[in-house]
C-alpha cells in the first residue's frame, strides 16, 4: 500500500483545490511534525493497514513511526480508554472511531470519563483528546453505519463537538481541536470527503465555537453544519429564484455553538431555518430554535423551523434512503414556505 | 509461578504500617457515617488491606494508579495525604478535588493517583493509556489498574487485557477478588474458576494469590512490577480476599453466606500479620502499638481539619467544566 501523504503540501500550489480528505491528512501530518506529543490510534490507522479506512491517516506511520501511530484491535472502549490515559500523562491523542455509530461502544469512556475527569478532579487533570469519526447517509450503508449522534455529545457537559464542511475548515478545526485542552468530538461527513475546495494555509486555525457566514442574505437565516452546510448552499439557487435572499451560517462548531453570530443574523432577517442531517426530535435544531426564540421573542417574523431527517433509523433501500436524507429541494421548499408565510 | 523474594524486616514493618493506616481509616469512616457526622455513600474495604499495602511498597510516586469506588485503601497506600482525603469526602474546598469528586472520584496526581471511577471495569482501558505514555516517554513508570472480581465479567476488562498484551504495555491489572460483585456471589456471575486463568486467553501471566497473605501478595506485586519495568508486558494478578462490610456500608448482608463471612472475619489478616511480626521478632508490640497510635492521631487531625474546612464557593459549580484555550 502507498505510504505517502494523500497529496502534496498546500503551500506548494496556492491555487490548487484540495479535498476535505486531503486537508485532514495534511492537518495530521503538520500537527505530528509540530508537536512530538501528538499521537494517533484507531482501527487500521497505520500504513500497513492502509492508513485508515478512507485514508485520513495515510503516511503518518511511515513518517512518524508506529509508536505514535497505532493500529488497534476493533475495541472502541480500549481505544478511547487508551486515548484518555495517554492524555492524562501529557500526550495529545487523536483517536479514530471509524464510524459514528461505533462511538456507542465507547460511550462510558467518552461520557463518564473523558467529559468529566477535569471536573471531578477539581481541575487537577484534563483530557485533551480528539475523537475523529465519520458518518453520513447516502452510501446505502443502512441503519448502523450512517447516523448523526451529535446531539448526544452536545448534551454532555465537558465535551466539545465540531463538524466542518469544507477542506479549509476541516484543516483549521482539526488543528484547533488538537490544540484544545478538552475532549473534542470531530465529525467528518463521509460524502464530503471528496468535495474539493480552497486549500488551507499551512498552520491555519479555525477557532472552536466560531461560525462562518458562508453566504450573506436578508430574508431568512439558514443555520446548519457538516455536510448539510454544503447542501444548504446548493439550495440557494432555488431560493433566489423565488425572490428570497437567504443568509447561510455554517456553525462549524456544534458545541459550544456561536450564538452571537446566529442571533445577529436572525435579528436582521427575522426568520430562522435550522438544517441538519440528524433526526429532528430532540436534536441540535431544537436547542437552536429554543435559544433563538428566547432571545428574539417578539422580533421574529415567523416561528423557527427545523429541517432534518424523519424519526426513523437510516434505511437501506435507495428510494427510502433518499427520502430520509435532507436534500437541496427540501431545504429550498422549507425556506420559501417560511418566508411566504406557509409555516 | 511466584518468585521467591526475601522480605526484609523494614519492608515487613512498612507493609504493616500501611495496613494499620488503611484499617484505621476505614474504621473512622464507618464511625463517622454511623454517628451521622458525615453523609456519604461508603464502600468499606475492611478485610482487603493487605493487597494495596503489599502492592504499593513496590511502586514509586511516579507510577500511575487507576482505582475504583472501593479504592480509598489503594489511594492511601499510594500516598494520598489523610487531610486531603478527609476534606474531599466531607465535600470541602480543601479536598483533593475541591469537594467536587467525593469518595468515588478522588484524584491526586502528585502521588500518581490519576483516576478513581464509579464505573465497573473502567480502570483497565485508561491504565493502558497511561502505560502507553510510559512506553512513549521511556520513563520506566508502570500503570496499575485495580478492580473487583465483578469487573472481570465486563467487556472493558477483555478489551483492555487484549490491547495491553498486543502492545506489551507496562501495566498491572490487579483484581481484588472479594468474592461478591455487588450482592451477587462469585460463582453465580463468573464462569472461570479463577480470574487469573482469564490471562491465558490473552497470552499474559495470570497470578492467583492469597490477597490476605502479605508475603504472597508482595511476591506477586514485585514480579508484575519487575516484568512491567523490564518492558516485558502486562500481568494479571488475582488477589483473593473478602470484604467485611458488604457492598455499600449499611446494607443488610442478607445475600451473604453467614458461615463464609464468619470464617473470613475470623481469619482477619490484620491481627494475624500483627501477631506474626511480633512472634518472628521483626517488630515489638510497643513498635506496632506506636504505629497504630500514630494512625489514630493523624486521623484525629485530618478529621478535625476536614470538618473545619469551608465548603466550595458556588462559583465552583461551573468551574472546571472546560479548560482555558491557549
């Protein structure tokens, strides 16, 4: 198997486009080079095992050795436990949990330990780990390989949750997550891996907790993140054709989310549509809707509306999966209905 | 197979000193709870003192410990100061964790006490990570994970033993088999005759010892520590013992076999070891009595300190949830 980085350094060709997959690989290479305390572990992450199931960790073990880049057994509790332990001793582990559904196997380690050791120790210890995990419907992987569980983690004090949608944000957020003193769940949207975008400058950091206005507008605010940030941008054409100007905010960080940027935008537009891939009930959209409604009560021109998946497991059969997954036409339809008063 | 180590007199006395500290502390904890002076859920370790006493004399302050809710004996043996302990279990700001951890989550990195968990089985995977750090840093530290017999039936135990064996980690898995997991007897919940035999499945040494015998326990501990420090990998030790006061202090013990419990209490390792040290001329009655009196005096000071200490300010409620980003 190839043991070289997925792509040349971004600095070698400033105008060259880069995929999210390449940007994440580059971020890991740069973090490993900058700090000998950065280590990684997970299923298949070393080069003899192909450098990760999609290749995010490719080249790392060849360059930095299998002491720092460790392929593990298929044992998620052992993976997160080892990450926690090594971080307590001053290392900066990036643990890969291949798929977000597999985080469930390690929930005790993540929720009872990683999230709480700083607090329960009165600040004597900390768990500066990054948990990289990928997910997303669209590849017919069915009920146990596609779920978005970000709301569970965002509901746990002590954890941070980030979910980039572009190569530059992926690079910058991963570098910031590795720098961060707390456990960060880093969600990678599977279909987005191969979408090209502007390459990040070397060493680029995107602050955790800062959203980005990815398209300005005046009539409504679309608050979104992860793969749905791209799908929301794809909906803008239809929304504009209906004579509506939508502002898209890519949260980038789900927890702590950038309330100030969202509130400033919704105060301006008077309308808020939250779009995420996860099922709607009890989701991140509910939290955003609640805060927007509390803070802008009386100033909204319409109720906050959520767009997400129906309350079902992710189905396998293609027509069902397509119906499950939020797409650009559904976002456009909801946006137009929200502005035209049909909600 | 246990190596045959000669235990010198001072080490024998030091093990006794640690046992006396642990026993005295447990008695004081129970007294404080029964008299209503302290409100806490208390998991008594009375009867299990030999294990951490004989283990800890083989460890340094730099070695790591991950222990459980029934683990105050492990921590005191590792060097947790009494005043810090008592202020913590009283929920005071001068406690190890500013009162925010309590008896189930004591932490004291200065003595290598990194994690105390209330989740059965969770010490093992985390100890692996600490051992990985030692391997990366080449600093010779070993990581010790302690747990009860019940933990050997949970997935984390098996995941951790496998990973430690594959990575040859400098970690010691110390099972304190007190023969009950919560209220359920060993045979009703555990398929293996001996937990130590589970090591065979992972290709690592599994030592089955009498955890109430300081000499045997010392030998197992030393063997495992030497193996870990030499880079030869993990060891599973099963130290058989008995807990005298049930799962949670105050439970009615109805689930326990009365005869088994009576026999265990009659074979209390503390007076047996005490008598032995005097009979073999290792220590005099006066020396041992002085050790015990010193423990009581130190406990008086610690308890008084804890009860006089302030509760944490309410600003502590929202402090230490997150760190400060650089």
